[in-house]
């Protein structure tokens, strides 16, 4: 994104300068939104994995405790 915006400023007077500028401006917000969604998904996946690990340890601990049967 920065490269296309920078290049469009350096190519003033060239026919492709406007197109490069539009390319940079047009993709900036969708890519920012995508980055935010990916970061949010990553955070949620890590939280989910931590919860599963907690549950696995709790279940393992329950099975490891000595069971007392009827006397």
C-alpha cells in the first residue's frame, strides 16, 4: 500500500500515477479491516485453546483422584 502511494507521488506526470494512487487508496481500508479480523480471530482461537486446555486438565484431574466406592 505504501509503495503504490509513494510511487504514484514520484511518477507525477505519468499516465499510471493516478491509477497507482487509486490502487493504494482503494485497498487501504479493506486490507486494514482484514488485518483486524485476522487479529481478532487469532485472539479468539488462542482463548479457545486455553479453555480447552483448562478443561482437559480438570477432567484429567478428576479421573486421577482416587474413587471411593460404597463400603
